[in-house]
C-alpha cells in the first residue's frame, strides 16, 4: 500500500464551487477509483491550495489505468474549470509531495 500526498490549487474564487462539486462525486468515478486500487482519498484545503492524501495499491499503476479512461477524462475536464494547478499525468508520480518527516 502506498500513501501519496498530492498538491493542486484552485482558481481564484472557485473555493465554494469546488466544495459543492465534491459534496458527492459521481458513482462512476467512485467505482473507477476503487477498481484501480484506491483505498482512501482525502482532500484538505488551505485557502486555494488543495492537499490530497491518497492510499492506493500502486500510484503509478493507478495513474496509468485512469489517465485516459472516459470517466476520469470527464472528471478532469470538470476540474479544469476550477483548478489553476491540476494533476500532472506526464510525471509517473503526478504531483506527489516528498515525505519530509513522520512521527515514528
């Protein structure tokens, strides 16, 4: 199991729209995430910065499986209207943040 932290950023004034859209994600997206190894996905917001904490079997395999899947493409298109910094599929680790410190 991998634990991955990701970073994205909202466009100015899109905070409430983003939260409204995430109040209930589409069932097809939920199923796609789970079918491709996602066990948990949490998003924290500080101003316009979004920090995603994902527990997934394999981040690289997940990204490869969903990048061009129609359900994900539709979701990413919807998010593009809200995000200034989007997820980067060109990098195998996406927008992964390096772990600096953890309480043992």
